[in-house]
């Protein structure tokens, strides 16, 4: 794979996966989505007499558009509704006047273990490059600033020993949870072994927090409180993780065991090109539709407006009413917006889901996140300080307000982009009431304490760009962050695409997206749940997966989640 070396191996290698790459294969539902969508026989078919029938797809984010694209290939007519911007939380906002230079307001770094996501990136021919994460070669240099002390380094080993002790403690703590064994089972795609190790962790850790894991691990128990604190502030792979300390430890296990936190790449020109590209991309050899058919051509250019109501009529058909009052009838509806919107933005008939499902949809919890970007005249941070020979500024991790500052070099002669601050939870809430100018001032003031001799403001050109996802009524939060005790809710939402055992009154409405996924905050989870929904919709239309290429719902007996009981 050109873009994601090691992300996927050729099909001939599948027999011998022992040394295969770590991918987002489960661990909760270890189905090989990447193999399913690349199988030469295709993913399946629906009966010809149902070709051309409409399916409502609510939301034009990555999950909605992956699902719509695959449903179009199966010969259905997806009708996409979007209340806000196409691309959803893959939002690359261009800086005015700077062609192709964007602020990545949502997803911005994509681990190569996201093999289904990269399938679509590659299909669209998009270029990627390493993301400038802390202490990586792509960042060049990193500054860690904690409790007023500032350290400059190119790699972990150049930081004071405390940081290596923290990194080692984290690695050892994970081994207490069989990290290497689980990764080996993922590499080998050995479902039985993976499930036995993972289910053991589910029963022991669903009820307990990330902080509990760190504090009670043998590795950290031997060390000081300061080690835990530094771990929270500097974290692993991508930056500080203390915002996640209250989350269920299972969330964190999933991230590290599937390598979501390592080998991340950015999409040159912006991640929004993935969903937007799928909108325009002609389906190769679609069932029913003429060659060259795309989602854009089926919609005559634009999606339908936002959805205001979903209901069921007496004859069993579902109706979708848009915000301008137009109502259309469908046998099948796919909802991909955040599930809280089913009780805030959309009047959704209660009988469409069981009470247990409503509990899961409403109790699901979102994390807050804020980012503020500025365009600068050039990547001035690479200038050398004549006194020290060091970069005048670096990718910066700090316990101050900014938390993480990321620097994007767009190449010779191009303006640079600074993500002055990317923060979550309490740190994001501190920014929430502030307008963009004040956010920039607050960030610059924090950075001035770390770089007293550097005039960052003198490099700023154009208007700054900011986001607080929790302030947007079409999202209400950045992404799911499951709390202790939420495994059952996750499981209910995730498995809902297998509707064989549901009462008739609850069938035909499907869900996909970040908050349905077991790996929220990673686009791969949105893609995988979209593919689950495609399987569910295909079978709902009387179709089936190709016999040589069983789909996610065909393997539920072996892949089924652990039932923790009520
Ligand atoms: C700050 C942030 C950072 C992230 N970082 C990363 C990262 O680095 N790497 C990574 O892999 N992932 C990252 N993610 C996660 C990734 O962006 C998401 O998993 C993914 O984009 C979610 O896609 P989705 O289709 O499930 O949902 P969405 O993108 O939210 O799509 C749902 C769509 O539904 C629309 N909608 C809402 N209400 C209605 C309505 N009434 N009618 C019609 N449409 C409606 C919304 O406008 C939206 O476009 C990040 C997300 C955020 C917010």
C-alpha cells in the first residue's frame, strides 16, 4: 500500500499472518473489514427487483458517505441528508487566499492500522505524509514544558531520565494486561486467542478508569506521584492523555493495542477530501447503475437538507422529514449523526428503538475538544537560535492552557500552519466561551512563557480559525469517550446492525458512525460501523454477502461480544 506501509499486506500473505501488521482488527468484534471490501468477489448483492430503491442516509460524514458509496455499488439509490457541512468531523477549513492550505478542525492524524479507512484514501489517490507528533522525526524537535521547566529534544532519549522512566512504566503496565500477546493475536488475526485475552480484560476493566489502571499497575505503583502526573501531561504517542483519565480503561486498551497511537499520517490537502471524494467518485462496475454514476450525480449535485423527523407509518414504511418540511418514504434509513441528536435535533419516534437502546443512545458520553489555528508567513520555527543552534520553536507539549501546539510545514514558499492549541475536556471548556481572537491571545500568552524571545504574532497572516465541537448543535461533542460501565451500551449500539432477532417495529432503521463504534475518535471506527450497516441493509433488502466472502453479520456466532449480563 503506497500510503500506509505495513498497513496491509497482500492477500497471498494471509495464510501466514504471524508477523502481520497490527491493524484495527477488533478487539471487540474482530472482523477483517479490510479483506471484506477488497475481496475479488465483492461484498455481496441484493435481488435485482430491488435495484434502484431509495435508502435514506442521514449525515454526510465519512460513515454516511462510505455507506452510501457501497450501497450505490450494490444497486441501491442512497438519498443523503446533511444538516451542516459535508465531511462532518473530517473538516478541513481552507485559510482564505491560501490555496490548498487548511486547518484540520476534526480528524487530522490517521494511524496506518486504519486499513479500511486507507482503502478509501488510496482509492481516491490521496497523498499522505507522517504527522508531526511529539518526539517524531516528522516533528523535527519537541519542547516539553512542565511546571515552568522547559526541555528541548529530538527524541525521547534526549529528555531527562524521568521521561524514559515514565515511558517504560507505561510499557510495563500494558504488559500486565498482556499487550504483546494481544498484539500478536491481532497480527495473526487469531480470533479465538484474541477473544480469550480481550474478554478477560473486558470483565475486569469495563468498570474501572484509565487513572485506576495507571495508579494500580505494578509498574507505576513503584514510582512517584510525579511519574503519574508527567504521564498524564506528556502521555504516549500523540500527546497528553490526562483528559482521558476518567474514561473506561477499555477505551485506552483499544487505542494502544490496535496501534491507533503510533505511525500516524496526515492527508496532504486535508482529510475532508476523503468523504468529499467519495461523493464525487464514480462507482466502478456498479450493479444497476450506468458506468460513471456517482453519489453526486444521483443527487444532481447536493445532498438533501438536514433531517427534522423520523417516523413509521401504519404500513411499516419509514418516513423522513427534512427541515423544510418535505417528507419521503423509505423501507430503510441509516442514521450516522451523533446519537444524542436523535433526542435534540431530530424528532425520532420512540418505538423505533427499544427502551434499552434509548438508554444506550442517550447515556453514551461525548468528549469536548477545541482547536485554534493560525496561518503564518513561513515555517519560521525551523530558524536556528544563534545562541543554542536549536530550532527557535518546536512541537510543544505543556501543562499550560495550550496543552499541545502542532506545527505544519507546507513546503518551500508556502505559508505554514500552527495549531496553537489542541485540547480536550476541561482544557477545551476553558476556551468555550471565548471568541477566536481571545483564544489566539490566550494561546500566544501561554507560548510566550515558553518562548520568551520569540515574536510568534509577527508571523501571523490571515484570519485565525477555531472550533469547539461541543458548541455545534449538529455534533454536541467531539467524539465518544466511554465511561466505566458503558460496555453494555457500546455493545447494544454496535450489534444493532444484525436485526434478525429484532421485533418488526424496530427493523429497517440502522446506525453507524463514531459513537456506534468501539474505537471512537478514530475515523476507522466510523468506516467499520458503516460497513456493518451496509451488510445489515443488504440483508434487509433480501440480499446476502458473497458465499466466498462472508460479511460481518454472517460470523456473529464466532465474533459475538462478551455478554456481561444486565
Ligand atoms: C477534534 C477531533 C479530532 C479527531 N482526531 C482524529 C484523528 O486524529 N484521527 C482519526 O482517525 N479520527 C479523529 N477524529 C474522529 C473522526 O473525525 C470521526 O470518527 C469521524 O469523522 C466521524 O465520522 P461520522 O461519519 O461517524 O460522523 P460525522 O462526521 O459527525 O458525520 C455525521 C454528519 O451528520 C450530520 N448531521 C447532524 N445532524 C443532522 C441532521 N439532523 N440531518 C442530517 N445530517 C445531520 C453532521 O453535520 C455530520 O456531517 C477526531 C474527531 C474530532 C472531532
